[in-house]
């Protein structure tokens, strides 16, 4: 079986409140969805107190998505 591609979302390149479509199936991934209906958090990568990367799985297509760009957002809100 062919491995699924690594999908990456850079938060600094999306508009709005942080919602984005899954790059594979288009399901709406929202940081406000705490029910884990659409996605499941698999791994949290941090350096000190700063979030660096979040690895999630889309529950619709089962693809792994790496979310990056938290550093720029942390600087924006300080």
C-alpha cells in the first residue's frame, strides 16, 4: 500500500479565525472544535512554553496533518 503524503498547514498563511479545510478531503478543521468530531490531536511539539507544531489526524480521510506557524502567532499576540 502506498503511504499517505505528509500534509502541512502553515497558520501564518491562512486567513480568519484559524479554520482551514483539510488539504486532502476539504473537511473544515476548526480550533474551536473541542469535541474531536472532525480531527484528533496526535502529537504536540513544544519548545519551552511555546507551541511549535501540532500533528492531527483528519477523521474524514484519516490523513495526518502537521500544523506549523505558531511561533509567528505567539509573537503577534505578545
